[in-house]
């Protein structure tokens, strides 16, 4: 399919591109087209280049480009598959796919593991979890003393770190999240089910073809 | 009683029995199998269809010609109708499930109202009893109140746009002419002349701007009159005579209408929008409450994220990753929704025993204006206004043996009263629960 460069991405995706993306994700052709409407609006919010920068991503989530958030940064880094500091439309769709209500549990578990493996070591280590906990507490104004934080970490690692080596590997993570499905709640965006209603302007640019369009003028 | 077609987006349809029109058995988008043609309008055809998955769910599928919409300059109307229906989730409003499109067509996939139009119910019986009319009118007002609380004014309420589901419950349809608060001019009024002549309010005819909520209530008055009388209060073949009657509020009550209903109708069909009855006043009306005070039908059409929180058992114990998932940076809903319409969440850490927290929440009923619905599992509660709209939810999580996290999530459905209740009652309770924890909490 080739990479959509910044010039072509401003135009509505070609039918072949939409079909290809629909074929490899849980999205339909119309949903891919609706996602393009979303992508076009957020990726052109600061620089009109048809590529999504970290600042544009944060502006879309927080409505504030100055707000720096360790977790939003992490999600953006995972969306930035090509490691170019920007996300193109194809990578945006493929990355969002894991958040689709119909995406596989396996994919959700794998993505969440990478999300929390802050330093890309292949493990979720206790210091990383502590760092994330402190970031959350700072962000939310919930004040907890260090000994309480350690208690929460102890409780979590007793359950998750089955090998008791101070870190959680992919196998342990899978066991842990299956026992604690609430941990994966953030991995599903119900909004993706209603994407065509959320961004309806795709309807006027759709290149989708249905059998009835070609065979029946009466419909 | 039926009016000529005047709707731009054409969702008012003449019924048809021409089976040859239907490409029966056609499966659209691999999802919906067409069953029969329900109606035809200037811009669209509506079909009954069923989903091809295991549920075989019945839907109404509106097929709109893209060319006709674009050439007629009505693209903005179609988009507005979609965005309006998207924000309305109520048991008495037709639900829009999804929008599909091809090169030549736009398809609205909507809730199927198996009972057809309320118009046919009235036409078949001649007129309805006050009891039956009250049943429908209550559902209509509940739907209208919901629309107005979400900043939506229908502007074309009429019998033809009121459908019935298989259980005989009313469903408001056709938001093709509706307006949103964003269209209000600096004078605080709407200015577009629209609606169906016999249902149109006098202030629209005056062309000096109007309050969308008051216009809808006038139309509700016309609907209620028609249900009880079997004919419209204002009708004439000559449009100028019709408009004069509306402008002067000239109509006669049939002799069989009760005194209480006459009073309500005279308040609904008050030519002065400033003194016309409001939704809140209708809820207190004698006729409206004739068989006991009306309570909103609590069938949830679409469970909000706010409500899904409660699907857990007891006071859930939080692990580190549960806590981390509270971060706003992991909440990507900002990509998909306007932040003004989103739920606001506040959390505090407290040493108060979970059961005591829930008791204090349950005590906040404020003269019956708030209903606290404790979840069976005990871990949370829903707070609803008297109209059934969700004000917010409270969930208590166990953090350590001594500490809990109290989460209060305010729903955008709660309207003005919900916001006030949040400010005056819920937030102070939250701050109170956290008050002894000014210093970082230690074991």
C-alpha cells in the first residue's frame, strides 16, 4: 500500500487504502473513513502537514498542548511505530485498532505490557511501577505517604510477580490481567463503536462501493 | 391531520405496499438484510432490515441519495441531524446506531419502531381516552425534557414524528429540523422559520425570534389536543386564515375534555411564550399527575461509561495498575468527545469506613429531588434526579486495610440541577471525607 505521504494524507484516503486498512484491523471501510476525519482535524491543529505530532496528540486529549503527561507521552511513543516523532494516518488506525471493543484480548494484553514497560526492558519493573504511581498521585492531588505507596506495590507484586524476581514478564502479566480484568479497562475505547456517528462528514467523501450501488439504482 | 411533506431531510414517509420496490434479500455492508420498504420521501427510502449476526436485531434503515442532498444544499442539515441524534439517548427517542455510506448513498441505521406512527393509532380510534393520552404525553414530555437538557430543540414535533415500539411506548423521531443551542443568536433566540404549519407556534409566525424550548411545548400542546379531540386545534385550507387562528390562539375545546386537561392545554397553547407553561411546571400539573406523581421510565437505552463503573462486586480492592489507570493521560476519550460534554471525575483518599461513606451518600436525597440507587453489590451508588436523569455515581474502592479511594463521577446528563447538586452536596461531602488527610496518608 505504501506510506501515505503528508500531501496525500490531506486528501480523503483512496478506496484501496481504506480497504487495506479495514482488512487488517477491526474497522470497516466507513469507520476508517470516519477515523480519517478525526485524524485530519487533530493532525492539522498546530502544523497543517497531515502528520500527528506529540503536541497535537496532547492538544487532542487534554485540549492543552502545554500539558505534559508521562502516560500520554507513552501512548504517543507506541503509536509512533516508525520512530519519526510523528504518526501518519496508517499507524494511527493500526494503533487505535488495539483499543477497538472487538480487538483481541491477546493484542490488548501485549499493548498494555509495552505501555507499562516504561524503559523498554521487556519487563515491568518495580521502580517503573513506583514512578508511574507517583506520577498519577501528583497529577490527581491524591496524597499518599511513601510507606503506603510501598504497601500498594507490595500487594501488587505479590500477586503479579509469580517468580518473585522484582519484575513482571509477559507471561506473568497475562496471568495477572486475566485475574484482574479491570486493569485492561483502559484498553477499550467504546467510542470506536460509534465512530461513524461521531465524525459523520466522511459520508460525503466516501469511496465505498456496495453491491447494491452497482446493481440496483432503485435502493 | 397529516401535513404535506415539508421536511428537508425527508424522514416523513408515505407508507407503501409496493413490494416490487424492495430488493429483498439484499445484504448491505455484510451486516443488514433488507426486509421491506416502510416508506418513501423526497430524498430517501426507509426499509425494515435485520442484522445478519446472531441477534437478528430489527433496524430501520434510511437510504438517502447523496446527490439529492448535495445538490439541494442540505449537507449541513444531514450532519446536524446525525450530531444531534448522537447526543440523545433516551427510552422515548429513536436511537441512531450507526451511519454508513457509499459513493452514491448515505444510510442511517436506526432503532425500528414496530408499532408505526402514533398518527395511525389516533386515526384508527378516532380519539384517545384521557388516560391513554396521558400515557403518551408523559413519555413525550420526558423525551422533550431530555432534548432540552442536552441543548436540543426539535422544532417539528407532530403526530407523524411520534412512533410506537412493539410494546406501545412512544418514540420521538425525525431531528432533521432540530436546532442546538449553538444556533441561538446574541438576543438569546432562534430565528429560522421552520416546522409544520398546523403545529407551528405563533412566535415563529411573528418572525421576531423565538425560544426553541417554548416552541416545542406549543407543539406538544397541539399533539395532546389532537390525541384527545381526534382533530387539530388549528386547521384551515387557507394558510392565511390558519396563521391568523394560530396567532390569536383561536380554538375550541371539545365538550368531553375534563376541566384539568383544559387548564393544561390552555397553558400549553398560550400565545405568549413568556407565560406559556414550562417542562418543570408540567411535571407539577394536576392532570399530568392524575394517577399519582409521574416518575420517569428508567429504561436505560445506552449505558454510559459513568454507569458501567458500577458493574463490579463489593468494595473493589485496588492494585497499583488500577490506580495508574486513573490517569487522564490514559483516557483517550478526549479524541472523540467535546470536553464540555464529558464526565468530570474527582477522587479522594479517606480513612472513613466504606459502609459509612455509602450511608452518607444515601442520606443525600434532598426532599425527594434526588434518588440514590445503591448497587446490589454494595460498592457504589447512582444518583438520579426526579426526571430519571443520572446526576452522577459514587464508587468506593479499598486501597489498603485502612484506606479507601472515593470516586465521584458527575454525569453530563444531570442538567442544571445536577450541576447544582454536585456543587452544593457532593463536592462538599468529598472534601469532608478527605479533610482529615491534609498530610500525606501514612499507615
